[in-house]
C-alpha cells in the first residue's frame, strides 16, 4: 500500500516506525504523525497483526477530506 504525501505540508520524507505496541507514520518534514490502535503487544508475536496495524495507519494517513464540495 502506497503512502500519500503529508496532508499538512505535502512533504514526502515519510517513514513507518514500529513501536512496542503499534505502528506510527511520521513526516520528517513537519513532524506530523499518526499511530495505529494499540493492542497490548499482540503484534510482537503475530506478524499478521503488525501488518494490520500498518495497513490501518496507512489508511488513516492517506484519508483526505474534500472541504470544497
């Protein structure tokens, strides 16, 4: 799944960071970030859980609201 540019600054210096209890997407151009839902460490033992968290975080990051319609 592709990550769109930052919704705040348009930057493309974006990375996915694995944390102890989830996944975070961060823009290094402006510092904006979004985290996946925590799951009490489930992803550490199940590779599929980490992928689910990554997918949720990317979907949230890529979501845009069209304010002009």
